[in-house]
């Protein structure tokens, strides 16, 4: 956000636009997901396919790995100084 000179999102629509843009920068086709806005402060994201999970399963280490997207999402929310609650919450290791 600092590099691009972006201001924190003003509403959920602006946040989700930033999130979708950021995900597209990481690589098109790496994940398939649906986002549903629940109200003016909440949304739900359903991952349909994730390249990282597929490769973790292929490597046989799924029982020893934790998805990193939630920590990244929390970082985006923190960087924008948005009040938030992740469900389920992140687990500290």
C-alpha cells in the first residue's frame, strides 16, 4: 500500500476491490474463490481451489501445514487499520 500510495479502504467494496487486485498480482489461476458480501461490514470467502494446498497434499505433508492466506489477510486488514474479526481466529504457534 505504501509503495503504490494507496489509502486505507473506505468501505467493504473498496477493500474487496483491493484484495481481488492483490490476489491477481500474485498470479492468475492460482486459486479459485467466491466472495459474498454479508452486510456493510462483513463478507465470506469460499476457496474452491488453491494451488498451495494441492501441492502440499501432493507432497504428503498436509497434516503438518497450516494455510498462510489467513495471516496474509490479517496483515492486509491491519495495514489498512480496519477493525476486524477472523472466524475462525488465527492460531498462534
